[in-house]
């Protein structure tokens, strides 16, 4: 977990959403879009959805998981849904990665 930084998460179980306070400076439209993506992913997978950054590379990661006692959780379907979300939001995630690299890590390299 030390190589990862959570951007936002949503839980189907608790019907909740959270944005890491560190990223409150993101534009409101981006925060709204992230909320919709994360909540919809949690609802569709009927689990917990997390979007974050790999600290070393600044790349986005998406994780979905279930609570240990949820035996009806569809792990294969959840992974397929993550793939769909990654593809549908590729441009947004690329932009967020550049934002993280520039404003959080303080570096910028056009060739990345």
C-alpha cells in the first residue's frame, strides 16, 4: 500500500463515497466525474471501488473488492467492469496522471 495513494473510493455496502482531502484542489467537474465513476463502479460490482495513483509512476489504478463475508460477489464480472471503466475514461485518467505528476509530485516530462 505504500506505493499507492488513494484518490477516492465508494462502497456499495455502506452506500458511501469519499475523496481524499489531499485532492480537494481538483476542479469541481473532475471531482463530480470521479464521484460518478467510483459510485457507479461500486454499484455495478456490488462491492468497494477504489481509484488512486501509483506514487512512483503517477499512473492511475482501479481496484474493486468485496467484504470477506460476501460470497455472492462476482470477481470476474468486477474485473471486466474495471476494464470497461479504464477504457471509457482513458483520457480522464491520463489527464489525472499528468496532474498528479505536475502538481503533487512537482515534476513534468512531456515524453511520458
